[in-house]
DNA sequence: CTGTATCCGTGTTGATACTG
DNA sequence: CAGTATCAACACGGATACAG
């Protein structure tokens, strides 16, 4: 009886398979369950610990997060890593292949935000806000280069904008051209043009460092796709 | 009591929401449930009827297909259309916005097929086979143009390859350069180089019309991404 | 503090049978 | 052919308890 219980837990996964050679179907085997893709999103900008993920994925419960991380690890998308002492904590990190899933987020994001149902005032994680920049960056933009720091409470990122792309990594660099210190919702309403910088500053939602002209040049590099006509 | 039951069925959907401004999360609200994305895939190359979908989506049950089609219709991704007499049948079709989801299939397909778990010998729908061509077409290929017909039993497609792209639509054109008449698994093993044309013909799995040299040029336009190193 | 395991109520999924 | 009804199995999320 005991043995049977253990056996059931380990093997004999009665998971439902699509049994389809199509790449999309296979991708869904990997991350088609609820939360999996959003966990991957939260890991796209570097390793996180369990409680970071739990906090940023509003509404996920601990047991589900454990299951999903196990599944993603099993699929070769996530690795569990123990940081060396003195940190000595465990983090979850994407594998190189996992990091290569970013275009999936970009195509899904570009497509879905055209829906009238898209509500940018809903809560947004810091990683989502950063990834949205890489998703919504304009192909044919002014060739401008700059280094930026983005502060969303605990979550701090450095962005390097050049002609080719916007690189983003965790942590702050020494002498950036621009520093945003704000919340994610205010930030994206600024970038996508629903709110003015001065308004946000007056309301105490934003502390901004850097030349206003350069900030505007940065903002002009991004644009949400047009809404669909219904 | 009766009223309550009706009310529960129509409104009061206690569906679980991510409540997240992220575009990926919104996309998952639309097609994150099991089967939804694969239904969209089957519709990508033109309208289908209920039973076509049920047959091609191996393993889906009728009630789930009904629910998913309702959901996709509600989200503005699918429309239900009644063909005029004498056909007089009902079909499901993607909206223009629905058709624009194709890049999602492409990024997911390119990413997932790099997994060692990808098994091209599993069953593959005719639409999947055709979409895989559009997914795996090489950017920097020989500038070659041709018109092809693909026959997979009932499912017949015409492809138009030019410098820019491979267009695909349902139905056969009059004088194509090449005709493939085969099953989907044989077809993709041919295109992605696991099987030779002559072997497939000898085994009776393939009937091919057209100059062999041109066929080879066609095949050379496509390539599966490299497997990940584990 | 950082997870992990278990129980439990509810909602979702799917196989079968059935109806217009 | 195009779905609906029913019911059983499973997945989800919350709470709680536990381990390092």
C-alpha cells in the first residue's frame, strides 16, 4: 500500500498528452498548464527565489508554484541553483534554452495588447514592465544610445539602449543617463503615453533623474500596437 | 431554483483570472485553457466545421470543443459563420485579429522543436504540416519561385513560394510546378531531411509530380532548428 | 525565513451516451 | 452532422502543518 502510493507519485503520471508532432503542441506540454508561462516570464531577467516568484505572481499558491517549478525543471527549462555562501540561498534560473523563449512572450504580448480587453491599470510585475519595453520597442526609431536605471521598489534594473536593441539586466549601474524611480503602472503609462511626466511627479508617483529631452527620446522609442477594430 | 441554475450557467463565471496587465497573461486569458491554441492552429489556414476540428484534434471531446469555440468566439478570435445555400453548413473561422496570431505559433514552434523531446513521428494534422513550412522557412535562401499543390487525403493546399514568403491556401490550383500526394508524417520527414524521396515513393507513401531538381530546391528552403545541447 | 507536503472544497476536463 | 447531458476523474487554490 505504501509502495503503491509512492509509485503513483513518482511514475504513472496520468498527465494528459496531446500526442501531436506539432511544435506548438509540444510547447504546450512544457508550459501549457496554468502559471507555467508566467513563471518563465518572471525568470526571464535573471534568477529568482521561491518567495520572489510567489510575491510577483499574484494569486499563485505555494503548492502550485512548487509543482510548476518541478515540471519546468523536468522539461529542461528551469534549473535550481544554490548560491554559494554566504548567500547560501536557493534560486531558480532559466536554462539557456529557457532564455530563448523570449520571442514567445513578445509575439504573444504584441498580439494580445491589441485587444480592447487589455487593461494597463491592472497590477504589473517589475519583470513584465521591463520585458514590455523589449517587446514594444520600435524597429525604425531614432538611432539613440543611453544607459538607464529603473527602480521599482526592491526591483532595480539597468537598461542599455543602442541602435540595435535594449539590453536589460538586474542591478544598478554607476552613472546612468536617466533614472526612473516609480511603480510599474505609472512607468508604463508614462512610456506608452497615457500620462505626462510632470503629472506623475506632481502626484509623487515618480522621481526622475536626467535630461527631460533625453527622457522624451527614450519614450519615443516605444509604442503599443494599435487596437483592433471591432 | 430553475432561475438560479440558468443564472449560474450564463453569468457569474467564477473563472480564474490572472489579473495582470502583462500582455502574455492576457493572451493566456484568451487561449490559455487546454486545446484553445490548437483549435486556433487548425483554423489558421481557413474555416473548418465542427467535425473537421474534432477529427484533426486527436483526443478532444465534443463538449470541450464546444466550450472552447464559445470562449474563442466570446474573445473575438473566432466567428461562427453559416455558409450560404446550397452548402448551408456552419463553419468556424478566425477573425482578422485571430489570423494575426500566426507569429505566436511560429515562435513557439521554433523554440519547442529544439527540445530532444520533440517527436516528428507522432500524428500531425495537415494544417500543422503546412504551418510548419511557414515556420521553418529559411530567411536567407536561394531566391526561387514556384507553385505547389499538397495533398493529404481530403486536405488539399496550394503553396506559392517566392522571394519574400510562402503563401498557403486551401484548394488545388490548375498547373502547379510540383504536386505532393502523401501523408503528413512522410511529408515532413522528406522536407526536414530524414527520409529520401525515392524511398518514400518505393514504399508507396508518396506520389510526386514535378522536376526532381525543383523539388530539391523547394526542400532546401526549409530547416528545423538545431537541437539544444543538454 | 524559505520552502515543501497534505488535506479539502470547488471548478475544470474528458469519456460516454444521447438528442435535434 | 453538430452539438448537449451526465457523471467521474482530475487540477486548482486556500489553509494548514511541517522541515531546514
